[in-house]
């Protein structure tokens, strides 16, 4: 089955790709992450994924749009609930691309992260699948989290310190344990 895997970053994707390939899926990566800021962070994650995809012969589709303004406009009215819009932007884009380009299904490396809201993402992905008439392939990749992080370090991947949006970066560094007097 041809599966489009939305990829947020190489560290989160390595085990997802392996697991799907082990299941016999024909995997193509899909890069679309307008939430990642600043531009230097966006570029570091994208370039790391490009190199990894090439090294494992993973076809990679890039919707390479640095989306600072559209993302901020989408979340500005409700920053505490920004993840809903963030998931919608990425998962609906993946579903649409999958449907328009002959894929049997789509999924996302977001389902690898122990830090993401899986139920919310799953609900959004199912809505996207319904809208674009393509199958959503749900996999809970979280059990592979530690192994994937170890592998990413072994491979020398760029390892980000926050989810991706500027607001998550701010929250990470405002935690009391991160504040340097």
C-alpha cells in the first residue's frame, strides 16, 4: 500500500519509517510544517530530513513554505489552543496531497511524540481523511520513542529542543528549571 507519511522532523520519523516499511508499506515522506519557527530552526529540521531521506532512499515531497505569517494569523486569536490549528494545517495538507496523488493512505510522525495530544490529532486526521476521501492509517508510534531518540543521536541528527512553534519555544524556556538567574 502506498502511504504518505507527514514528517515533522527526522528524529521523530526514523522509527515511523522503519515500522511502516516493516509492515510492507511503500512510504513516501511529506514535509509541510508552517508552524516551525524561527527560520533557522525550520531550515535545520528540513535539511536534516532531506539528508536522512536521501541516505535511506525515502522519496520525499516537500511543500517547502516557511509559514510564519499564515501560522501566526491562524493561531493569534487563541494561542493557548494553537495546537488544534497546527494539527489541522499539517494533517489536512497531508490528506489532500495523498488524495490528489494516488496514495492509499496517510499518517504522520506526529504520532511518535510522547508530547503530542494523540486523541486530538487522531480526530483531526480522521476529519481530514473524510474530507479528502483517503484512508488515515493510525499508528501509535510512541512505544518507539526512546529507540528513535537514541538512533537519532547515533546518526548525528539535529535534535530540536521544542515542538516547533515560537510559542512552544517560549514555554520551554520559561519553565522554572530552564530559567538561568
